[in-house]
């Protein structure tokens, strides 16, 4: 039951977990409601959390470099800061708990009163953070002023269902409604920390929907926010269970869509295997017995180790598995499995239809390369081999996002030699998905959000990962090489492009909306300053020859033709 508050006042605790070279320092600041600056930890405290004593390192550099000893320590500490996790905690303190005519409504990771809510400090305001800092969880700032309707729309654009109300018989087989199982999923930076079953009381979710208050504002650090009083139990799903993976993927996807890097998501799973989100919480750092701070410590160590391993590994490797479809003259699809084996460099991809798997789509799987030109040459070689196997007369080979209504095609990118981070995913969204959205045909937009949702990825057995958002760019060699070049630039420059002072386009709500809605005008206007920033990076000169043809096409307002046989541009003989 909702409480009525009297004589309430808002207190905002702004949390920041500073990360230095593989170790973390938790620092929580109590700040004024409109304060807009993150205060860096003191030099003496910072020094104790560095791998090498800051004082020792500063002295080792020589007194003449930085000046006095305290200044040397402070400058060394700032130079070695790597990231900060924007980790606010909200609570409402009240003088008396009495019924009042004014009702306190639960929205966001805060409590909203009379339609107004406290504003968070803006981390992108000049001077709030050092320019080289990677800011995690930056979406909290936007969510602090987001209504429930805005939340539903934001998730819906990304293809995540919001479960607002399933009736008073929630979860009861005799209610005549879908039976849902609920799971609380704790996620920290793409990693599922916990997944457990949550037994909800059989009542409407209408009063439980919305981003929940922080756990400390509820009944202790172990509560589930808006699902206070719900009982937790083992999930009943193993990590190898497809339903476990579906629930976990929904939680990660929801947080990514909201611009969050950590949180607790309550995911509803019905009998048909469909998922929906019913609650999102950003817990305080010290919740759940140190689970979150321990995750931050592991994250810091993993990032440092991954960067060291990537540096020792050598150059980045890029691969791909683009799809294309075979179409008869009467417009009907010819199954690629008629000519190609599902496995191997030239194969076909499965599409589930009911309980059966069909293989209508052809897929190329070249070996990874180090340059866009080399990877494109490998693709062309595979296309020649495919032409020798596909003997059908009068077929068209089509690529793009959705050259045949209802059949979405993908152009997945594989990267290894770079650590997978949410920042890299947003850089890939900004450098690959957004530019392609500016040249794709109108039919391709129907692919989203079921496919092509931002931040879609899959880990690979070889140690790298697959970026799954792009459509099939197999339209032409120029398009393919541009995509490879943009992906490589994102992998090489994501720290530079995603620094705290300049938000990536994929982190801007209006551009995300433009991407999902197909508003090319808004997206093009928002991307132009980013294209100028890209041109200033150190990696641009070596990749420009492949990137600039796509940039010119975008600026001319060109659109690719999905109805044209891809063999023409790839110089594959037509039969």
C-alpha cells in the first residue's frame, strides 16, 4: 500500500566509484540537490588505491615536473583515473508519516511528489569530470526526470516489452490470463551477477510498475524496491537453459536501452517463452552484502587485464558473417539449403518456423583479417565460390535490411583483440548502425526493433565478440569496406570518442529515437558533428579511404537499392 507523506524533504546522495588502473575506490558524496560537479577523491586517499603509490610515482618523475609533493600526487592520481560509475542514490526523508491529501507516486530510482522530482547533477556539464574519464551509468541522469510513460516508450523502441498490468490473477492458471514467472536479475556491466525466482503476490502490477526506489529507501538493502515483500527462490533455470539465457538477455538489453550499466531488473516470463520487464532498480553501492562493489572491483581488474592482453596480442582482427537471400523471378524465396551446406565458409543460416528450423538465407563466413580491403577481398572470393555452387537460373541475390518483406537480414561484425565494454558497443552503434541507417532503404526500417536493436552482441568461443545490430551491408564492396573501417575506428577510438565531455550519438535520446523511428533528417543533423569528431581522431587517416565514400553518400542523401542483384557490384558473373 502506498504511504502518504507529510513534511517530506528530498535528499540526494551522489555516488561515484572511481577506477584506477585495475582497482576501485568507492566514494559517496552527499551533495546539494542542484550541485553539478563530481569531486575527485583527495590525493592521500587516492594514493592508497593505486597499484603504485602515487607519492612514489610522483617522486620518481622528479620534483621539477609537477612542483611540490602534494601537487605531484594529485596530478598523478588524476592522470591515472580511468572511469567513474555514476551511482546516485535517492531517498525521501519525512518528519512524520501521516496520511495526506497529496499522494507520493513511485517513479524512477526516486520518489516523485506532485509531478516534480529532484534534478541530478549533469555529468556532461563542463568541469564536472576530467575529459578523459569513461562515465558509466550516465543514463541515470535522464531517468531521474523520466515518467513511467517515457520509460515504457524508451524500452518499447528497443523492442523490450513493459508489463504494466496483467490483472489481479497474475500468475494464476485459473485467471484466464497468461501465467508469468518472475525473475530478479542483477546485472553489472553486461554481466549477470544473480538470477533468482521471485514469487509475487497475486495482485495487479499497476501499482508496481515503474523504475523502483533505491533499495535503501525501502525495507533494507535486500529488498526488491517496488516488489517489497516478494519472496526470492532459486531460479529453477540453469545457465545452459535457453530460457535462462532469454531472461538474462532481456535484463541486459533493458538496462542498455535505458543507458544504465548496472541495476536489478525483474523480468516476467510467460508460458510461451516471451519476456517483459516489470521493474528496474538502481541499487546503492553497498546493497546485497557488497555484491555491487565486489562487481565493480572485478570490472576494474578485468578491464585492466583485457587492455594489457589486447596490447600484447597485436593488431585488431575483424571478421563478418553477412547474409543474402535468393529470389526467383516470381518473387518467391529459394532456400539456400538447396545449394549450400549449413556449415562451412559458405553456408546458410537457420530461421525457426514453429517447431522446425528452415535454412532460407545464405551466409558468408570469411576468416578474420586486419584491414577492410583484405576482408572484402575474402568475401568476394567466397561469393565466387558460392556462384559455382548455386546453379539455379534466373535467381537474384539480394542483401540489405529486409529486401523481402518479413525476412530480416543481418551483417554481423566480429571483433577480437579489444575488450568488450558497453562503451565500445555504443561506439559501434554510433559508428556503424547510425551511418547505415542513413543510407538504408525504407523497407529496411521494418527490421527494427525485433532485429537491429542497439547494443546487440554475442560472445564468441574464440574470445572475441559478434556485433549483431547492422543489416546486411553486402549491397556493394564499397559499403562493406566502409562498415569494416567504421567498426575498426570504433574499436580503436572508443575511449576518445566516448569521453565524459562528449556524449556518443548512441547515448543521446533524440538520436536513438530517430534511429528506431527512421527519422533520417534528425539523425543526419545529429550525426554531422560526430563525423567531424571522427575525422580528428588519430586512426582516421589510415581508414579514411574506405570511410569517406559512405560519408559522401550520406551527405548527398543517397539510399542503397535492395532490389538490385549484389553480384553486379561484386563483379560476380550472372547466370
